């Protein structure tokens, strides 16, 4: 009996161990399959190259295979679909050249970050703009009077006030206004930042949460490049970070955008290079 009790006490832990090991194996297999599924859902886009015959455009792949024949007045690569236009009608193709959206006149913009501005009726039956997915489903309902493409998770949209004057704001991918539609002009988002411009040419820059991160004394803001943003104060140029820190105060008469950690500047009639601390 003692031997049986001892054997049973050994078998039970071993059974628990084997059950746990089996569960771990199944979990690892599930993770592998999940990774495979994710890879299958987001394959790397193949390299495509423009071709032209007379004034008509097409695309070939890296082997020279004709993906789109040169028969379109315009061909533009998008994410994930390719826009191809003939006259007033626009169609969309996948990277292998299969037509996904038949020729139509409603969608005319390039797909960007999986969405395209699309017209539709709002809750009151008025024609407004929202955003559609490649399959046609409206991911963001039509609620805007103008709609720009998504860049870095943000899109500039326009809303008319009571006088019919368009004011501009920015939305995220949920359709939520992260920047209120109160601006005369918003430039295309870049690097997660949105720049506003008024008739007085006073620039402000906002982050992807709608916070004004314009450094004091700065009156013009450039585009993000290599983690830095060129800024102007009068005729002098310097650099801020993407979070709004004025890393290099405007003191240069000439400067170029950062590239590979260096920016070219002009000092006392000669060119040199600074790092991202201004040294």
C-alpha cells in the first residue's frame, strides 16, 4: 500500500507536469499560427515601377511583368491600393494588378494608410465626406465638408460655420477631432505634427493630441526631418524637436534640414555642420 501511495504521489505531479507542458506547446503553436496569420494579412508591398507609352501610364514589377498596361491618364501608388484614372472615372487595383474597385466617380483620392476620402449622406441626408476602406465599408461616417488624406494617423478636415465659411481641424483614425475645426488653414500632417497658417502668416504647430507645441518667439515652422524641425524667428533659423523643445535657438542666417544627425548651417560667410544639440 505504501508503495502504491508513493507511486500515485509520483504519477499525479508527473501528470500535472505533462498537462502543463502540453498546454505550453499548444500556446506556442497558437503564437506561431498567429504570427503567420499576421504576416499573411500584411505582406510587404512589392516594388513597382512606372512605365509610359506616349501620354499614357502603367506599372511593371521588378521582373518586367506588366502589372497595369500603359492605358491610363494617371496612375498613383497608394496604401494599399493603386489609383488608375481614365478621364473622369477612377478605379483601384491591388499590387498584383487585380481590380478591387471598379471604375466610378465618387472616390477620386489616393488610398492612404488604408483609407480613402469618400462621399456619403450624413444623418440629415446631406452630402458630406467620410472615409472608406478598400472593401467599401465606411470606417469613418460622412460628417465633414472637406476631407484630406491620412498621414501619420492624422487627416485634415473642413467644417463649414453658420456662414458657410470653411474652418479646418484634424481627426485621428477614429474620426475624433483632435484639433478643433477653427483654423483658417492647416497644412498636410507630417511626422505626427500639424501646422496651422493664418492670413498674417503666423504659424503654430500641434502634436497628434492637438496640443500647441510652438516654441515662444517662433513665427514659422518647417517639416520634420530626421527627428528635428527647422524653425524661423524673423530671418534667423534654428531647430526644435518633434515634442516642441527648442533644441537649437534660431541664430543661423541659413540652415538645411537634418539628415543622418547633421544639418548644414552658414556662419560668417562659410558653411559647416551642427549636430542635434547645435554644436
